[in-house]
C-alpha cells in the first residue's frame, strides 16, 4: 500500500496548538494509508516539506510560513488566524461567535458597562471584538468611551496604568485570549480593583495555565481546537485525493463559556 506522508507543523507550546494536534492525530489514526509526523515551525526553513511530504498541516504564524507551504510539492492546509492567509485552505475558529458568547455571558451577569482588551494587528483579536460589540449593540448597549484597543501582545500583557480605573464600574471586560485576561486580573490587583465586583473578566481558549494558576480563576470561551484539527486533517485528505475544494475558509464554532470566579456576580437592575 502506498502511504501518504503527512506532516504537521505548529508551535506545541500553546493549548490551542496541542488541541489542534490531538484532533488532527485522531483523524490520521482513522486513515490506514497515512504516515504522520510532527515538526516545529522553524523546521520549514530546512525545506523538508518540498520533497518529503504529500500533505502539510500548518499553523502559519508569519507570512513566510505561508510562502513555504505554497512551495511544497504536496497539499497544504492552514489552522492559524493571526492574519488573513491567502492561497491556502484555512480552518479556524468562528471568532465573531466567540465574541458574541462572551458578551452574552457578561450581559447575563447584569452588567451594563463593557470594554475589550486586545490588539488591532491580530485577525482573531479584531474579529472577536467585532462579535463582542455586535452582540452588545443588539442588546441596546454600546461599548464605553473607555473601550479601545490597547497595545496588548504576548510580551505586554498588563493594560496601561490607569485605564482600568477610568472605566465605569462595575464593568465587564472581554480579552482577546486568556493570557491577556490574566494580565487584566493582575492589573486590577495593582490598581486596587476587585474582581469580579468592580471588573468582571472573560478570556478565550480555556488555557488552564492562564485560567486556573496564579490568582483568581478566569472565565473563558472554550475554542474547539480538536474540532479544528480534525476538520483540517479531513480537508487535507480531500486535497491529497485530488478533490476540488470550493470552501477555502472553514469556521468552527466555540464549545461555549466556562464560567469561573472572575465573572461570578449577578447584579440587580439598579446597579
């Protein structure tokens, strides 16, 4: 039996990537003619994918990752959402549904003031903010003047000093992902604000290290990384079989909200 050599390239140090890997591996185990391997993203520099693989599943974090995937002799599917990827079929979370789920959860807590903490450069952060704002608008509520994109990124997780105190309280804050939610919680501590009484916080991804270690447990919208990995591998299998793919972008809905202490409040109508 001829075997299809399939390689997965992603950074396995994130909960999302590990979930994607589990889902893709589950699909691969169902394919008797697949030979599966896993390599870190930087191995793309070595050019192995140009000669060794029939299929490549990649979490394209930078433009050069896309260029390398397109240069491969085999088929390729992307599972990254840091920027809009062109030229590769892509399977990612439905970020607007994630934003809506976070807004609905905070609205159910009785909150009427809201802010968002993320960064403008990341596609997933922008789309989550749009879904969050749209759900609030549908409820007849607009984001506060204090809401803005901040310069949040993976190395700067704390909000600018004073931003949290300037917001009207109590306020519900959605962050682009859980590490930023932990940064907001730490910022509340440094500025003497109570979580959740003054600031209720919800992140995204259900990263257990960020949500449950280091302080108050954080509520989060759980993404379906395993579903993304399984669907991406299934799509890759169709491409390797020579099937035409009409839908180049597949959006996977979130699993739902996991409520923890950071949003454990229920306000009366007058608050």
